[in-house]
C-alpha cells in the first residue's frame, strides 16, 4: 500500500517532521528510525512511502517534531489508525492535524473523564458504513451531552449543501467521531463544518466556530483519503468540577479503628456525591513504617513506593464472618481510640499489627492457595518480594538502616529469593507482608470502584522523593544520588528551607531504561487512582540538593545549575578571595550582631584566626557534626539556642563551591543578601553580587531547567492515562508554566500564594483553565487559621478581595469562610478542591472551635506529628442535610459538575 502522509504544522527554521508507527519502514515506533517528511508549504509537511499492510491489517502511527537541538517532541495520543479492511486500497492519502499535548481537550481523554466523569454521556449510536466510500472524516468531541452526536454539513451534494436541518451524522469509533463518504471529483474544493446534533430533539444544537474546513482538488486522486481533523471547534473549557481533600488517616467513622481506613473512602464518596463533589484527593498512602513510632506518620517518607500502609487496613473486612471472633476482644480498644480527638499512631499500629498476625495465622493455608492472591503475587512480584524481605529484615535487625544489617545490607536478588523461599523457617514472617498487602489492595481497589459508581474519582499523591533507608534505595541504589539530600529553598513557611532527607534522583541512570521505575510506579498508582498530584513538580526541572554534612535546607543549591565562574567576578571587578566568600565569615562584630551578649556561649566552638576573625573548630565545622554533638546533651533551651547559633554561623557564606571545579565554579547561597557576610562587604561589591545573584536564580538557568524537564516529563506522562496535576509552588522558574502548559499538566493555584511577586493575592478570575484552585493545602493553615495569622494581610484581603468596608472581623466568621469558598468555586479553573476543614468552616455548628486544631502539617517543624482527624464521624456528616444541601447548591450555582 502506498501511503501519502500530510500533517498540518507550522515549523520554524531547523525543525523537521517525521512519522513513526508499527511498521519497520516507520521505525517501529522509535524516534531514531522514524520516516522523515519534507516541507510542502506553510500549512503541510508531506511524505510518501510504501508499506506492506495485509488484508484486515492496520497501521498505528504518530508524528514527531525533530528539533535541531536534539530534543524531539512526539504528538499526543495513541489513536491514529488506518484500517486496511477486507479489500485494502493500493493508494491512500492521510491528512492529519497535529495533536498538541497541551490542548485542553486531551484532558478529557484521560481515565477519570472517559471511565467516570463523562462516561454517562457516551453515545450508543452504532456505525453503519456504506460499502463504497472514497473519504473517511474523523474528528474528536469529548464534551458532548446526553443525546448529542457530531454532525457534518458542507458545500457539496455529498455533504448536504449546508443543510442544517438534516446534516450527516457521525458515529463513535475507537475514540473518534467518524463518517465514511463517497465524494465525486466535481465536488472539490469541498468546504465543510462539524456541528452538534441532538438526536432526541432531532435538531442542530450548533455548528463549530471559525473558518470552514477545506479539502481541495487533489484529494480525489487516491483510492482512499482519510482525514483526522483534530478536535471540533467548540468551547473546550466549559467543564468544571469540585472536590474535597483530606488524608485517609484523618477520616473518622463508626467502624474505623482509631484512624481513617480505606473502607471509609466509601462513606466519603457517598457524601461527595450527595453534595455535588466529583473528586476525592488524599495524601500518599504508602507504607512508612521505619521506626514503629509516631515519626512514621510523615506520609512522604515511604519505605516503598509501591506498598500500602497497614494503618489503613480494616480488620473486620479481613476477618469476615468466619474469623470475626478474633476482632471482638478489640472492640473496647477500638472505641477508646476512635474517641480520641487525634490519631494515636503508635497505639493504633500496635493493636492493628497484632490482629493482622492473628488473622494471618488462621487464614494462612487458604490464603496462599487462593487463585486471586496468586495472580496478585504474580502481577506485583517485582516489588512485593523485595518489600516483604525488607520488612522482615528491618524487624529482625531492629533498624530500617540497611547499612547496619550484618547480612543482606547489599541487595542481591538471588540471595533474597532464597531468603523468602517457602521452605525457610521464617517464611511466615515474610508471607505476612504478602497477606497484608493483598488485603490492602483489595480494600483500596474496592473503595475506588465504589466511588466510581457514585460518579466520584480518586486523586492520589506521588511524593517527589524516596526514603533514604527504604526498600527502593536498598534494591536499586544506582537510581539515586545517596550522597545528597533533597529539600526546598527557604520560603514564608520555612525560613531556613526544608531538608526532606531523601536522596536525589540519578536521572541519567533512570533515562537509560526509559524511566522504567517511574513507569512501574505509575502503573501501580493506576490500579487505584484516576488522577494524581506530583508532589514538588519543580524537582523534575531542578531539585534543591543539600550535602549530607548539612542539616538545614538553606545549605542547598539547585541541581543541575550553571555555576558562576570566578572569571565572571573578576570581570565585574570583584576582588575574590575563596576563604572570604566560601567559608563562614566570623568576627567579633558578626558575633555581637547575631547573638548580642550571648555570643560568649559560642566562643568554645571557635578558634581565632587573627585580626579579630574566627573559624569553627574542625569538630564543629559542619551542621551534621554540630547536630551529633548536641544530640548527646540535654535538650535545654540554652543548648537549642547555641546549636541554632552554630548552624547560622556555618551558613554565613556567600557561595558554595562547585564540586570538582578546582575552586573556579561557584553557586550562590540562597538569600545571601540576608547574611552578615554580605552586609560586611563594600557597597560596590554588594551591588555587583546582587546583579549576579538575580541573573543566577532567575535567568541563567531557564534553558537548562526547561531541557531537564522535557527530557523526563513527556516520557513519564505517556506512561499513564491518569490526569496529572503538578504542585508548582515555591520558587518557580520562568520555564515551569510554559512546560506544564505544553504538556497539559494542571497547575496548582493558591489565592494567598500568588506566583507574581508584585501581587499580594492571586487573582482567581485570571487563573488558567488547566489548573486546580484551592484556598489551602495540608502544608498550610486552613482558611480560618490563616485569617488570624496576620491582621494586616487579613485587612487587605477583606477590603480588596472580599470588597468589604471597615475593619475586618478578628475571627473568620462563617460568611467570610463561605465567601472565600465561593470565590474558588467561580474561578475558571478545571478543578476547585477544598480541604474538608475549609468546607466545614462555612458552618458555625460543624466547624471545630479552635482553627489551630485543623492544621495537618507545619513544614517548618522537622518531625511534625501528622495526627489530625475530623472531629465527628462521616455517618454524622452524611446526615447533616441542611449543610449538605447548601453545599450542593453552591457547587451547582458555580456551574461545576
């Protein structure tokens, strides 16, 4: 079959189009061997090739944009299809429209929309194709309502001569609205439009906007012409939804065991459906058991990126009727834990793990023979076996730090296979983790399917990092830079920055197998979730990397980053001295300035270097050394102040040296202008450094960071059909919004955290459609808590955003809370998602008395206890008819689905 490819695309100099597909001559779906097209005119690129397509065979293909810088862009979608049929034509013309990943409509072809949110609108119209046809027209239209189909009318007899009373109706076929026509030679050039037709009312709803579509005279020369016309030209930002955000551990029901459980998501879905909410967003639910203490409540430090946390297992469901007697003795303890205002993690885990051991002992024989379990084991063996072995070895060695294990400290697949063999004496201690994970899988899967039946989707959360002493780092340490720590630079919420402790990713190594680890991770998420939030998506552009010898995030630098070279300093006539700029600047004036009369308490840690200057003693030269020293002392207020003072001295530098640069490459310490080291420089030097600093952080890195993101994110996005949302908060490079827009990744927009420095508050009416708006996140105070934090800011908000006169109320009264929620509901964003606490804040009788008790996390506090729980049960919430009806009306009034 001879095929003539035509693709509509406007290129710039140095770009070329290619096509790849499931044929050897097209490169077998590889970019490197793709068939190159030639420039035809301003509108089309073209290429002709002969392909061996058999009777009833098919060709799947897609186009690739080849850039002269080596970075290539593949169009979005996997649905370009040419079917040969029983009598394949000898010559075919394919006229296609490039599918840009950032087109709004592509979002509606992701799993949550196709499987749940728009599933009820799908047409049941069956295709009836004519035996003889010369042309196939295909177009996409995801936002049709019930009883609506796509129609076409045009300038020729075969397209009904612009008759809008009885236009030709298309039929749904493999994701496209399709029609097959026999068009004669004298009907060209053909001009046409698609439209929407209501089959129940038998009337045209509307024709698409814009110029007519056209097929010209040469289109009749081939036996078959197939046209992929892209998307119908209709409003594509009319669908909007609302959702609720709450950690699973924060849920409370009559049947939960001191914590929210996966089974509680069903009750939450019932409530969401009742109030018009279409999405439930939760925090990560992976296993974080590292210390068997409350420290493990931090949900972003999972010991496995694949395993689920036993905290969320409902024991009664595992027991069933057959083993219900095992659970009965725990009823009193369950009631006690459920009555507590917050999560008592250690108590809950002690009783849950004990009950799981009992249930496993009773069910072990039948469980291991269960065919469904065996299939689960086969599908998940790649992570399940290492995880179970890791968990067994963690408990046996009484530490999660595998470096301290006497045996198996280095992962060896053959040795682990032998370790977990069913014949091993300790097999039960390994297999109990198979048992637990299988039941967690069943319960979360069941909750997701139940939510779908209520018209509600689940949105998960993918942490940016992996735990340093977790199973992933143990099994595949080559995927990580274990000598570095990931974190975040300082912001209003954490003035010293954040040090998450995770190793940073070795992206070069991950790219070698096409990011297979990420692909496996997304597949696992896709078992349960319809959408997900990429925690700290900025990390895919650059990560805040902190050396192991540091404690505070302020000691980090962005990686990758182009350094400032010493020659640049000389070019600006800066007298550069390595010790002055790259080591802590300490003299008597600095000590007095930073610590006042308490400076004498720090002198035992210093040594004089002459001329009234000092250096830290070698044993206290790093923050890690200081931390280790003070960990052995009493945690008195005085000791804490001295420790923090030493941290501040260590970070009192202008630059960090680029490793391996022989002192020639430098990276600015973030917020260097706030250091006393900077303030003690002369005016000229400070001015030159400020200019360089601004260039370094806000201009110099943009192309590098854009390139980094585009090496990773397109491939990762292709590995899943979930809806992807990015958490793009913090110090956002200029390239980030553009990259997310190109890829169709939803941004996160927060009213009190505008991304424009000149704005005090984000203008909600101006947010992009492909975004999520929310008044608060788990890392922030709720609406009510924020209202009381800063009176000046609150007053400005009261007058400017709420357009109210006079003095703002001291407390966030319900009408204020509701006004803020309504502002978000009426924003143009695709999704408006609210913490459950912010929704309850609209009702005087339902919200908590003290707003500070509603907060989930405080990022500035390392080792924060994540223990918030809603203060009444989901069953009670479902019965709150007045509140629920008011919320439903508010959601509907905003035009959200």
